[in-house]
C-alpha cells in the first residue's frame, strides 16, 4: 500500500500524565478534506485546557497549504498562551514542503516522541522558534 493513496485520518490522545499535553497523529493526505476532523480534535483539546501539542506526521504523504496554515496558526496561538507545538517523525517529503514554503524556522521538529515530550514538558513550556 502506498501512502499517497492512504485515506486521511486524524487521531488524538492524551500523552504523558500531563493533561495539558495532547498527541495528534495525522495519516494520509492532509489537505482541505482533513481540516474539519483535525480542527475538531484541536478544538476539543483546547476546550479541555490543552496548551501543548505533539503532532506526529510519520504517516502523512502530502500536506496542502490549508494544513500548513492550521499548523502555523496553532503554533502562534500556543506560543502566545505559554504552550507549545512540537512536530515529530516528519517524513523527508513533508520537510521539503516546509522548506520550500520557508516555514521551517517557525516549527519545532524532532525525530522522536521522547524528545518532543521533553521539549513540551520543559519548565518554560515553550519550544524555541
């Protein structure tokens, strides 16, 4: 099965034992079709007081401009509120899209979940830009 044909999915779960940290796992093509379910999960987490997100992109085959816009907005909002957003397991093809669009400087990207949690749970609770 090729990732390019994977149907979009977004799942969220609480991470660690900190109720303010939520993991968001996105799969497939993250384009306009994926916005409603992703926004719904983000909104539900925010309603519970979540201010820190670990976004796992390991199984994302494509990301469109709308998806990037959602991520950039979330990063800015969380930083303004003293929280943070860290992306993990970002495939090379998605890193290339971030690079071409010149948004890498705004995103905190790490290789694994443990490093992401460390950044999100740091005393300053705000990943560096």
